[in-house]
């Protein structure tokens, strides 16, 4: 079983739709959580960190459920420019060994 | 964008040859990382460095070595390339370590081992 698992998709949604991705992790010692975005044939870039209390950044909302060991990302009012692969990332505390999920691909269509 | 460059950006080589990939940063960040990305696996850490001459192994370090003689440069060497090392290699940097803040990634190197 992989340490970080994501539904690979693809998710194909129309503009304006709300879409949610989940990510599960197996290491209960994981302490830091992130969502990265990766465009086709480009490098990953940080989308947002995920805090225990949940956090929002514009149309994006991230949630953490430690008891069930999953992280979610909600995108509201999808834009064409949201089309990308979204990577879930977890890191044990004070440890540089970040573990990436394989990514969930999103395509937003007109 | 963070100042990270990787060279070469593309390389095709033959099995058994040595290959060195270079990562160069202009941000003076302490931490540097090498990842490989393969379909279905996501990014996997090969090695990382927490200072000049200070390095440690990651999840998939077998067959790879690294060196960091200057803050700005982190080299990844495949001593004898194999076809299983065909991949996209990303370098990343971080100021305080990945638990504390984000990593910034370079543009990647596409390596094909024939």
C-alpha cells in the first residue's frame, strides 16, 4: 500500500462546477500537509498548506481529518485555468522526507 | 519564481554510462532535494542536502549519489545508468526544511536511458 493515495482521475468538469479531491495517508506520525499543483510537463508548485483547523484561499478550501487520516481539497467555481494535476503531500514532523501522492488530474471544460 | 535551474534539461544516454545532473540555486536556501517522477508513483525523494557537504538518503537512493560542495549547487550522479532510471528528475530547494515551509522546484530534467 502506498503511503499517500489519491484518486488519479481524470476529473472532467464544466466551468463553474465544484469539485473535491481526497487523499489518504498511512503514516499516523505525519504532521505537515500540503497541496501542490502541477501543470502538464511543468514543475510542481505549492497551492496551499493544510492546517488542522482547515483553511481557505479564495475558491480553494483544504481540510484535514487526522482521525481518518485524509486530506481534502475543494475547488469552487472551477476555471479553465484550474486544469492541472493536484498532488497531495505529507511530511512527518521535523523530517525532510516529503511523501507525494501520484496526483489527481483535473480538466475543466468550457 | 525562485531562482532554480537544472542542467541539462533533456538527456539521452546508454545503459552503463555515468550521468551527472546539476541543480543550481540563487536563493541561498539551506536545503536542496533531488526527486524523480514516474507515472503512477508521484515524486519520490532520492537524496537531500541540509548544508554544504551534508547529505542524506531518501526513499529511492539506490544507484544514485550526490554532492554539494557549494551552497548553490547540488549534483546528482548516476554512476552506471540503467533503463529503470529513465525518469523526470526534479530538484527542489527549501529555506527551513520541508516540514516548515514550501519547496520550490526546478524545471526538471528528462533523462532517457536506452
